[in-house]
C-alpha cells in the first residue's frame, strides 16, 4: 500500500532497530481517512477467505480493524489486555509477553463474541515478534473458531513474528513490510505487492 509507505517515511520515526514511532497517524493520533483506505485494502485482500468476524487486540489495532469490519460488513471483537470485573463471565484468557512494555499481560476474550465455526480475520497495527498474534490465535481457537487470516498494518519482517506465523500455517498479509530499521533508517521489502 503505497500511501501507507509514504506516510511511514514522511511522518514515522525510526528511533532504533526496534522502535518505530507512527503515533502521528496510527496509534496516538489517528488519520481516519488512511485507516479507511487500510480497511478497504484488508477487505480486498481477504475477500476470498470466508471471514465471519474481525478481531483485534486493544488498543492500537482498533482503528484499522474497525474500518476493515465496516468495509466487510462484519462485527468486530476487541481482545482486552487488562483485567476487569465485568469481563469475568465466560471468558478465555492467555498470558502474552509485551516486548514494548517488557512485561506480561492477560489477553481476554468473552466466548459469546467468537463462536464455534467462525472464520476470524485478526487485524493488528504491528507485527514484530508475534506474541500478541499467537496469544489472540490461542483464544480464537479455544472458542472453536478458525483463524482465516492475519492482517497487519506494519510488519517488522526482520523480527521473527512473520516467519513464525507463516511456518505455523497462517496466512499473513502485511500492508507495509519493513526489512531493515535503524535510527533514521526505514527500508521496505520490494516484493510484497505494496
């Protein structure tokens, strides 16, 4: 997706080889028009996947997932990262380690929102190590649903998440695939169709 790559280069900031700040358009301030384009792109890429539900992890995945669900005419489910008294009924949980926060958290899903037989499209803002994606997959599959695909807005392909998910047999579609990053340097894959 050329517009996304342009925005990453124009407004993103590579702090080092691990951290890319895109808070001006993706995960602090949100460019809603760009999210609408991202949603349409994911909807087109997964049009053949028989998706029945869109799922994301709070909170930065909400905007692209909402626009994807809107474009596909499907419900969107948000996996919660924090404990809550109102989430105690019929939930499934799994522990996920956050490399960003350098701490584990409990990822939670209410069973009533993902059903046996659902074909779920998982949408997230970043894919790096894949911990959040694998955590979400565990919860989705515990509910008897199938992961139809994984869409990620930005993929740090030089980290292990993309390879691990594909090796596990999941279809993963990154919109911007970064192959190298360092302070002030962002390089994209040339062969991923964006």
